[in-house]
């Protein structure tokens, strides 16, 4: 069975790609992902803000009490050979590349425009096969218009594309007034891939402590519907490859997304829940299903259920919503 | 050959050569020498090489005794080995120094000479320590300046290899060890050409090796020991010549010619000062001035003090010599003179007797100067030269103090100055926290390395660990700088903190035409009216210029915050015009890039922004013609303070301690307690403010307050009738302390350091605005006056009767008056809450032995002490002996108190009939386990004393009189005394461990409190055996690779020692119970208290959260091991935390000490954190098993 696919110009043996997340912080896990059959791996994200925070923190605490007291001019050894520029991430990327044969896609979350470009270049130099821009802007500032925010996305992508040669994908969240418009504008920049969708960290409130607490919820299979819809809508209308992520747990989930039009399906929550070997299970069942339904390759099915290829495209629009509501009657 | 010029301090200069010329370096921290070991450890971690292209092995020992033992061992097995030390550390090395010298072993010990603890400890410089080693057989070579430190480090290394005599190379602690000076750096080739392979191999060939076995270190008897001791003579005879040869070789290499004795001055000089150390530089500077005025004076600098070459000395003196004054920077009470003086007297006498003196027998006098870095200025030197003119010059004099008791001191004209006009002299007043010193060190480097100027920086700190004031003294100019004293005529003065204006007279030292730079929030057009009268007066009369900058604003705008170093540095360069503006900016930026480059682009850019924004905010202020201000400099202490505080303490606080005469100083180091309360430091910008409406009165803020600045009281609400208007009070929640009671939480806003720990631990949140708690930080200034009145009123309210409090509950325990308050410890200190708790629970009957370290400094460093007494006049009696002997010192307290108690008991038994059998029985059988028991016993003793006094009035005589007199003086020992032995982990785990173990094993009733910061905090964060695996510390720059020692586990093996491990931030009630149980246990007890610390690199405001995380990770299991439970058939071990709740790294990476390794050695960090997790799990499982063991009753 031919599960091969292309993504961002890379040839992948199959479309199952672990997405950016904590599992890839460990080289043994990366090896296990390859062993389980992953087509490629998106490495966890390098966060410029975290690097800046680390730099400020280290600077603050190593200097905070220096030259204040006659017996101790400082409280830490002379900081020699400190590397605060994402070196740990870049070294990890290099090690990952050395450890496996499948493509490694770097992931970047910048802060300033200059930071996006600098770190993109560093990730390219460290040997990443491609780069996923994990753009994650949540503005609480009501003075900032949606156009301003969307232009920031476009500026980041354009600047990075001007400075790196490796293929670049953009991971988006779904909370735009017009996802389509932004996607089309992004497509025009020459970006090679669009990853649908990023899931925002959503804070929670601890009622006992009266504190806002971070609460990372893993995706559930229900979350699949959002990328499914937008993959189907966008398939065939943009040059960039589509990658779907969120809520992919099974071979059936992956197949649905490919039918909707995605080149690859990225999974994380299901691996966190079921373990890395689950990749092999998904692949096995994909093959089984395709054999049972007499598909020879993914290419045959890709986009078959997309907006442009189904009989009633309106089903992916508002009518679909109406239909669902009516089904409860 | 042009050598590199570097701007470094004396310690770095010594370490530079020592690292390159040794194979093994054994170290132990002690001020002011610690930096030498730190440099070597950091270079070794960087894999830097010695001249044989090997990285020396740098190893920390448990004490200087241990370091010298390892040095001895490494030398005996053929390695070139060195160590660095000072003061008490050097004293601990003396036994090995005798051995090393007796065995003719080549080595150099580099010593930053420091005072010896006598009537008091002092970290500052003099030659008392070095002089204590005179009989060891070590050669003593003195460096007077930073350049000489580097040069003599090499000359001594070459000389020791050639002569086989070990060398002690010394230089003045702080004045030279910490003075930053532009010097010429020796090259690797210079070093190589002085240290020949032949000499190194000869040293190695003398090593112990089984391939050529022999023995060394025999025991000898009366028949041969004496002769054996005399075998070394020829080596000592040859040594001075060898040193001179090496000095000559060095001169050929570098052009700097040194001699065993170097004379400077008039060729026909009649008055010669003989001395060694940094003061000789100031004398040379003064001699140059005086000879230019025609005075016949000179200075003979002693370089090689031991072996003392009389011939070289005599030959160095001019033939015109008539009067010699020998200055010693040490004191030998009871001696016929100080050591160098006696050597000179002897040298002159011997030569005179032999008829070899080339001039008539001169007058010889000796004097003491500069003890503990006491200033030694040209004015004092002139005073000495003037004295030498007299027909009968004073001998055994002192200079630099006023001795109005035995009248040893010489008078001098303090206004005399020889500082050359062409030398720029700047004084910068700052706070430790604002980075002033760092900025000035940087400026000196920029000037030193960017110009041909000579440059010098010296930095003075006060003794507080929070809100400390720093004064930087910067000199630079075209003339070589020999001014080894503080600037007293400055042409640039900068005040980096507006608050100093009313606290200190900064312009007193300003020269005419000087510039004053002031950091102030007040705008240019209003600032004049805010200046105190004296400041305005000086500005006008001295025709000064005034510049202002709002550095806080620039700091805020650029992200620099309160660290305004770069901003003030930019102002300095802009005003002083040392370089053209653009060039100066460029040089500052290059320096920023160099300093902060490794810390990331963000930090560099932040500093660049600060530089760029500074100039637009720097203004010159026109100085009016007349003084308009009525603002006076503030008094150091309140007029209500006791006499001693007014007359002595206040002078020290206000910076005039130098003027205190001998007669006003306590004769034996005894000082009153209760003095910190008078030093209102007002260092907090923000202080806690109580919200009485939502407070639940838990008193958690009170127990954690490291400075005892938050107090709670419960009192009769009727007393509120005359309370100040803003005094807050609320109904007391609870009925156990009586009806109609009011509760107040009061903050001493003038004593608070603003750490915020109280806010962090407050469990209450305002329901309407959850960011607020029942205690919240607000600006101090607007409420200062009102809160001062409220504080005074609060103090006047009665204390609740301690016998009626349930002190085993947190709430009630915090109604006990703290007898440890307002210490100068770091803001948010993790140690002091425990110390304070001891003072609350047992302070009125406690005797405290305090190991040297943070706790002895914030506890006992002048000017004031936080230890205080209660209204009855009782309180902790405190003393610090040494670092290494604290357990034994406290053990001595116990033995003595027991002896007194026993004698008192015997006497009351003997006089039972007279005293009354009931009272005697009651006293002897008293149960003193709780507050009521103590109170009742005190009442009985009071009754006893009244009876005894009545007996005395009856006119007893003979034995009875003697007995009763003794009994009166001993009666108070019938009340239980609580002996506390306190110190840090450096003491308990390392240097004092042997003694601690012995004392714990003694079975005696002592209470040991280990304030465990897991690092040597006081000396700057060196690793101890308490430092956990994976943490970075000095002397473990690449992370500690070995696990933390489990002191509690070791102590529990005895079975009869009460042991508790506590962390107040994790479980304050467990802490409280442990303290009470430990004290009540009639035997040795050990409490190991987790103390968060600035050396962990954490936010001190949330330090209690770090404590909790340490416990939750299992790193710091809470337990109590109470041997009394064994008697009850129970398991004595109670595990009281739920460990392994979070991974070790979740705790560790809250702290810079662990996190920085991930930035320097990520792979190693990952490995060590994994091993540390394993350590934690293994330890936890062991503890779980111990806790699960059945008691004897099962």
C-alpha cells in the first residue's frame, strides 16, 4: 500500500506526523517516533519570549546582589560560556537530525520581527528540513484592529521567507473573522504549507485559591471537525500544502482529513494519551481500511471529500450547521 | 616588548600566576581571599591551562586545615601545589606550614592579609595573620600593589623552587586584594622563562613514590630532633640571595627591578620609615612630596621579611640615616614591640655591635597603623615624619586613631594632602542594588584600557546585607597612582540615590570647582529647593557645578529598573569629558557588549537603550548665589536612644566611627544588645499595609517576617481610647485569650526592608479584588510619619502574658515578643525567621553560640545588633567565637551553665534550713518544661534571692558569707537556660562537622540550629557538602556532581539525638513543633532548617514557595526524630511531608543555581538533574521505610 505523500516539497513515507509538543524534547522519543513509523516530526517550538525571559532572569539573578557587600562581590561563578540564544533548542535539533532519517521540521514562536527572522535562520542553519511558524498572537488591546493583527502575521511570514531557503509552513488558529481571506493572503507570500489549527492555551480559574491557572487540555476526537471543515474548504484553492491537526486519534480520523484535502495529519494528544507506538497502530489500520476499500494510494482519496469535490459544498458552510440542528428534532 | 595592560584586582593578579604555575590547587573560602580560589575554579571549569598545557585540579576542602593538609599531601607526592587564604584560615594552616617548611618543600601560599579575630572579628586588612606564621619557616614576601602581586607571585614561585623554602606571598586584604588597578600582565613566556623544567622535575623527584620508596615524617627523640631541626639552616641563609637573583632575572624580563629592601627618598635622608604592605605606597607618595619641599626623608620598603637578611637591610639604608621609625600593621599585646620593629632594632644592634654600621646608632621607634584597613593617609605619614624630628620621638605609638587612654597616638594635621592635581578623583555614592560599584569597575576598565592613563578603583561597602550603601573611589591620570587610601579631595562626586542627601554629607570632601552629579526624581527647575542646607552651602562656597539626571525614569523606560549603573556611567563620561562624546558612547557600548554579550541580545540592547536615552535626560543646574534651604542632615539615631547608642553607635552609623577615641570603646568586645531598634534605616520604598477588614488573624505574616517588622498584639480593647487616629485595630477573633480583646497588626515601616514575604504568605484574598490580600505593599513615604506614631503606640501596648498563650499554635506563638529584630540581613532572608522564632520562644533564657557566617554578621556586625531584650530586661546572650569551633563553643556554655546550676543546687541544699525546706524542694523539683514552669521557677528564685539578701544583711561571715555570696551570684542558674548553637551549612556540614558530631554525641542538652542555605552564603555562594547535586555554586562552577550530605540521617544513627528537618514555607506548624520539642528534649537536638537565600538566584519575595517546592519534590523531607518516643515504645521517626509530589526539576528550575547549568552545560545539567531525581527518590524511600517501622510497642 502506498501511504507516501509530499509535504512542503519533502517526500514522506506516510502522512502521520507528530506535531510540535513535549514528546519531541527527548531524543529517545524522536527515535521511537521514527521506529513507530512517523513520516516526519515537527519538533517542539522554540519560543523567543522564553529565551528573552531566560536571559533577563539569568541577568537579574546573577547580578541582583553583586557588589553590595564586602565579603561577596557576587553569588555565582563567573558566567562563562553561557549560551542564551536558543542554543539548547538548536543543539537538540542537530541531535535529532543525527538520530533519525525522517525529515525534522523546526517550529518557531517569535516575539519581535527581528527575532522571527534571526531564529528562523538559526533553525535553518542547524539543519531543519523545513520550518513551521507557530504564530500565536492574542491581542487584548482593543485599539489594535484585526487588520493590524493580520498584517503582523503577513509581515512575519514575508520576512522569514526572505531570509531562509528551507520550506516554511504557517500554523494558524481558527479565530479570524475571515480565515479564508488571511489564508489566501498568506498563500500569496509563497508559504509552502498551512497547518490547521493551533489550539490556544485556555486559562482556568481555581475557585478555592482565586487564581487563574494554566490548564492544558488535550484535544479530543471532537476537535477534528474544525480542521476537517477548513481543510475541505481550502483544498484546491491554495497553492500551499494543507496539514491538519487537532483531534486526530485514529486511522479513520487521518483518512477523513486526507479526503478533505490534507497532505499530512499531525497528532500529539493521542500520542500523549496512548504512547508513541500508537503511530504504528494508526498506520496499520489506515492500510487495512484502504485495502478493504480498495484504495491504492492516498493520492486517490486526497481531496475527494473537499468543498470543490463534493456534490453539495454548502454542507461545509452554514447550511451544515442548520442541518445538524435540525437533526436533533 | 609591549605587554597587555589589564585592569584587575590583587586577587585576580595572584590567581593569574598561581593558576599557571601549579598542578593542584586546594581551596577554601575566606574573605578577602575567596576570589583567588573562585577565579581558579572558574578557569578550571573553562578548561584553561597552566604553562604545562594542563588544567590544574582545583579542589575545595572542608576547612583551611583540610586545604593545607591536602596541599601538604600533593606536595609530598610531587605536584606543584598552592592555596589561598587569610586570617583565621591562615591560622588553621599553621600546623601544616611547619611540616611543609620542615620538609623543605617548595610551594607558595597566596595570602590576602587580614585581621585576626580578637575582641571582635574583622574581615579587613592588616598583617596580624601573617605575623602569626613567622615561626613556621615559611619565607614571607610582601607585595604592596596590584602590579607587585602579579610580579611577586611569579618571583616567589621561582624562588621557592630554587631555594626549597616554602613561601607565603602576602598583600593587604581589601586595599590590595580588592583594589582594581591598571597593570601590565605577565605573558605565558614570562612565566615559563622564570619556572624552569629542571626545578619542577627536581621538586617532583623528591616525591613519595613506591617506585623509589622512602619515608618522610618520622618521630624523633631528644637525641636527634634538635640536630635535625638545624639541618635546614643553609637553605635559609641562601634564600634571600636566591630571591634577589630571581628579582634580577625578573627585572631583565620586564624592566621592573625589585630588591629585598627598596629605598625611596632623599639620598641624604635622615628620617626613614621602614614598613611593608600597601601603606608603603602612600608613604612613597608622601616622601616624593616632602622631598620636593626639601625634607630629608625616605622610605625603606621591606619585600622579603623572612628570611630576614640583615645585610641587605643595612645596605639599603642611606648613610645619612639618623632616625628610623618602623611601622607595623599588627599588634602584639604585651610584646616589647611589634615584630618588624624588633627585627629592625635587632638588625641595627647586631651591626652596631659588630662595628659594621655605616652610620651612628640611630634613634629607632616603632608604631602601629592601619589595623583592620584603618585609613593610612599622607596626613598621618606626615605626622609620623614630624614626630621623628623631635629630640625624643614617641615610641610604640599609634597613628590614625585617638588613644586617650594610654596616649599612644600621634597628633597630625588631617587636612594635609599630597594628591597630585593632574589625577582625577571621583567618589560615587550608591546602593548595592543599583549597580554603582559594577558601573565604576567598568568605567575604570574603559579608562584603563582605552587610554594611557593610570587608573585605580577602590570600593567601600557598609556591613548590611540589605539596603547597603557603597562608595566607589576612582582615580585616573597620567601619573602613576600610589594613593593607597580613600579619596578625601574629590573633583567629581556622584550621588546615585536621592535619599542619601539627608543621610550623609557627601560634599564635605569636594574640592573647589568639583562637579556634583545627582540622580533625582525632582525636575531641574525645582531641585535646588530640595537640597539640604549643607549641600547648597558647599555647592556655592566651593564653586561647584551641579548636574541632575532622573535615572529611575530612564531605567523604567528602558527595562533597566532600579539597576541604573549604565545610566549613571553614561552621565559620568558625558560630564567628565575624558573622551569626546561619541567616542565615549562607543566605548561604553563596546564594554556593554563585552560584559553582557554572553547573556543574550536582549540584555545588550536594553543597556544600549539606556545609554542612548540618558543624555537627553541629563541637565546642568544653575547654582544660585545664596543658600535658601532649611533642610538639615538627619540625626543618626533618636534623641531617646541610650547613652552608648548616642555617643558611640550613632557616630558609627553616620560614618564617623574613625573619630571615636579609644576610651569610648568597650575594653573587651562587650556591647549592649537592643541597638538595631535605634537605627531607622528607611530602606523600603514599599511596605506592607494591613487590611484589618479581611484579615483572619492567622499571624502567618508575623512568623515569616525576616526582620520582625510585622508584629501582632492582642490586648484589652479599652486601651484603644488614646490610640493615634490612624492606628488600626479590630476585634480579636477567638475567645481563648479573654473577652473584649482587640487585635492589631502593626508594621515598623522604618525598619521594614520591603521584601514582600508577608504578602506572599498571606492566605486571604480580597473577594472583590483578588489581587489584594489582607496585607498589601504600598509606598512607604506617604505613611511614614503616621506609622511611626502608630509603631510607638503599639510598642506601648502591654504584651499578652506568655504563660497563658498556647505557644504550640502558630497564632499564639506570634504574640511572643521577638528578641531578634531589624537585622541587616538580606531583604527576604530565609534564615532570620528561624532565628527570630528561637528568640520568641526561648530568648529570655537563651545563650547563643553563633558560628561565623551570615548569621554572625547580621547578628553581630557593628554598628548595631538585632539581638534585644524584653521589658523585664531579659534576652538572648550572644557570642561568636570562630567558624570552626561553634559547636564546641556552645558546648562550653552548657558545661559552664551546668556547673553553675549544680553549684547553686548544692548550696541551696546545704542551706536548706536557713532558706526553708519547702522552697528548696520546690526549686530542686521544679518542672521547667513550659512557660508556666519557667515563670514559677523565676518567682521561686526571686524569693530565694530576697531571702539571701536578707541573710546577708544579718551579717554572716566566714564560709557562710562566702557560700551565700556565691549563691546570690549563681541563683539565676536555677532557672533553666537554653543553649543554642547556630550556624550555616558551611559550619555544620564542613568546617565544624567534627566538633558538631562530637557535641551531638555528648548527650548534653544543647540545641543546634543549622540554617541550611546549601551554600556558603556569607562569602558569596561557595559549595558546601550541603550543596545539592546539579546546583551551580562557586567552587562547583560546572555544577556539583556529588549528592548532598544527609546530616539528619547521620545524626539519627546515634539514636539519642533529637533531629528535625524543617522548612517554614512548607509547614510552619511542623517547624514550630520541632523547635519546641527540640528545646524541651533533655539531650542534644539538631534542627536543620531550609533557608532560601539570594545565593539560590530566586525571587526572595516568594522564597517560601521555593521552600514548599523543595519539600514537595522530596528534596527536603520534613521529619521529626524524637528519642523520647522510644521510651514510650513508639517509632521515634515521623515523616511529615508528602514527598515526590512534583519532579525534582520542577523545584530545581525555579532557581538560577540549577537553571544556569542548563545554559552553560546543558548535557551535564540533564544528567545531573536526572541523578538528583534518583537521589531524591532513594532518600525518600529510605525515609518512608524508617517511618513505617513499628515501635517497640508493636
